[in-house]
């Protein structure tokens, strides 16, 4: 049962930020994750600040070669929008394959990036794990088949759940953060933070800071792919996700960005594989070698070694799909 709370309607973005700074306040966008957390007894906000009515944050526009998507745009809109499909097709694919149609109609870009992890120990109120201020990571020696295979030193072994985060990191996206007075642009890779920085949080947002929009350099004309593997096709979280973006110059790959989702506590870039591919024509041999290099530093836990061959296959497939220009 949730505890009573006051529902606050901000007059604008600055007002929302002011209200969110108050003791016991939390922001709500689509409410998919926030309400789950309340029902699971993980949070009990005294004040819920409703973002949904804020003007202008539900727009998508293309300006100066950049795609700008407001934080309140729903995943369903991202998936279907003509300009997103044209300039950032893997983002449309990631949004369109996340969760279920009902969830995609309510869930927003900002909420997807800030959703909390799905680790079952974190989600269970009876397990006082490090993320909740405890002194133990129960996944270290417990049920860890869905956990991280990178960043093995912890101190927490979640995988970041955001499909949009994986795609945005591959696209070289920026996140526009409003701090109450002004906006600053944060590269997606700097936005997400490892548990070694602060185990209780997954990103660098400070209290009262609000994601206003995401900005993406147009990937029109670039090669790209987004692949994911789930246990079930319906309403399931991925076991593994791969997003890749690159240009072709003189017949060879250039500026490769290869990012793995559900592999680490943050969207996980693969610099060794990226450098290996740069300047090469991507064929089956190069794709297989890049996949091997990407997995070389993996350090699986007791029950998730299966993720290594799974990612190896998925990376090679995604690279070949991008090279052949298959649908994202
Ligand atoms: C069955 C199921 C399957 C799912 N599968 C997937 C999947 O495959 N891939 C995937 O990516 N997700 C998946 N999800 C998660 C779902 O996509 C997220 O819960 C949803 O996107 C959250 O968005 P929201 O707008 O509802 O956020 P909310 O629940 O409103 O907010 C989530 C968090 O973000 C904060 N927040 C919201 N907006 C902002 C903002 N603009 N600035 C700062 N903080 C903000 C809130 O305070 C809260 O802490 C699944 C969920 C379910 C229930």
C-alpha cells in the first residue's frame, strides 16, 4: 500500500525544479517506474511533482543537423516519428521494442533514462542492498543471471535498464539538464555513472535537476543497427542489447560507436572493438573479431557466463546488419 502524498502541478519548468527540491518530493512523468517503486515500498514521496503538463517538452524537432526530442515525448511517439526514424533510426527501434504498447504510450524519454534498476534484490523491500543504503550486494553470491558482466569490482552489479540510454550512447547523444536556472548539455556517457561513483544513484542528476530534452547529431546516411535478445518476445526485459553507429569513408568504417546494454551498470562502450573496426571494411571476419575483442574484458558472475557467447553473436550480427543496411 502506498502512503498518502500531495500531488503538485508546477506552473513551469523552473517551478517544477523548485518543487522537486523540497524535502520528500519526487518527479513523475509517465509514472510507470515511479508508481512501481511506490507500490514496491522502495520510495514513499510526500510530494509528487507532475511533469506531464509542462509546455514544450513533448516536441520533436530537427535544427542545425540535430534532432531534439523533449523529455516528455512518449516511447510510442519516438518509435513512430518520421524524423526520428530518418535521423536516429536505432533510437526509434529501441523505443519501439521496449516494454509493451500500453507502457510505451505512457512512458517518456526522461523517465526511461532515469528509471531505476530491475535487480530483484533492489526491487524487494526485504533486501537492504547497497543501493538502498545497506552494506551488501546480494547479487554477488546470490541469483545473478540477469546481472552485469562488466565493471566487476562493483560495489553493485545491476545492469542499466534503459533501452534509450543504449541507443543514445551509440548515437553520441547529449542530455539537456535544467538545474533550476539554466540548462547544460551532458554527453550521454557522462550522464550515467558507475556504482563506484555513488552506489545509490545511476546518473549525475542532482536534486531538483530535470531532463529537458535529448539532442542527437543526425545519423542520416550513417550505418547503424540495434539488436536485442529476450527470453520471451512479450513484455520482457532484454538479456542483451547492442547498438552500433558508424560512417563509411572510402569503403571503410569510420567513427565506430559500439554500445552494449544489459551488460553493465551503464550503457557500455567497447573502445577496443571500436578502434579495431576503424578503417576496416566490415565483413563477417571483422565483425566476429570485433565481437571477440568486445567480450575479452568480460568478467561474468557465477550464473551469467551465458551472456558472453550471447553478446558475441549479437555484436557480430548487429555489425553485419548495419553494414548490409538491414532495418534497424
Ligand atoms: C513490463 C515492463 C517491461 C519493460 N521493458 C522495458 C524495456 O524493454 N526497455 C526499457 O528501456 N524499459 C522497459 N521498461 C521500463 C519503462 O520503459 C520505464 O519504466 C519507463 O520508460 C519510465 O518512464 P516514465 O515516463 O513512466 O517515468 P516515471 O515513472 O514517471 O519516472 C521514472 C523516474 O525518472 C524520474 N524522472 C522522470 N522524468 C524525469 C525528467 N524529465 N527529469 C528527471 N527525472 C525524471 C522520476 O522522478 C522517476 O524517478 C519496462 C517496464 C515494464 C513495467
